[in-house]
C-alpha cells in the first residue's frame, strides 16, 4: 500500500471547513440542542473521514499513490494519482458512498435522536454522492462506466497512456491536476 507513508502530512484542513462546522452545529442545535449538535457534527465529520478513507483504501489496494485527503466547506476530497484503469476508477468512486451506506445501516439500528441524525446524514451523503452531477462520486462512476461502453464500441485495443497525472477527488471528483500540486 502506498498510503500513508508519513503521519499527518496527508491531512489537509481548509479554513472554509469552519463555515461547514458552524452551519452543522447551528442547524442541528435548533433541533437537538447544542450539546447534541456538537456530537452529531463530530460524528458526521468522522463519517466524512471514513468516506474519504474508503476511496483511499481502494486506490491503495490497486497501487494508486494517494497524496493527501482534505476537508473544506464543500466536504472531503482525496488527491491521488490517476490510475488509468476504468475498473479501479469505478471501484474508487463507489467506495466512499458505500461506506456512508454502511454507516447509515449501523446508525439507523441504534436508538436516539443523535444516532438518527447521523444515520440520515450518512444516507444523504451516500445518495447525494452517487448523483452524477458536478464533482460527485456518481460523476466519476458514470465516466468510468460510460468509457467502458465507448471502449467496447470502438477499436479493439488502445494503447494505455504511460503518464498518469494526479487526480483530485473533491467530494468524489476525478479532476486531473498538475504534478506540482
């Protein structure tokens, strides 16, 4: 596995993350009280970390080098190399939402308003990330699947590109970035 080789050098927290944390605490605070909202916010943060670690686990298992994971106002992201293999890209895209779906099942079986709120948040994260819009895991999955269809319909074999640029998976996005990043 290629990740992690170093301690916290891979974790990136954007200052905009504070906006998301405050919004979650205030939003859940109105409904659950502010003590419980802090717990819900922390558990949603952990859910986001586990979501990104799902992407990292699959990428690392296939030998794709992961540079860092991070969090900002729009959620989590993973910066990694582009694998160049459609199946690996599809697996990596679906790994994060699958983690959220599993967390939903764990928390929905628990009792109480905190568990219920965390379960619902994980369900929203799973489903929302699978919608193929913008920078979602669903968009990456769609790209991987649709490229299979075009590869099957086109010439018998293609030469793989040797240079594999890094990819930024922001909230599940597979956007190519320059090697300087």
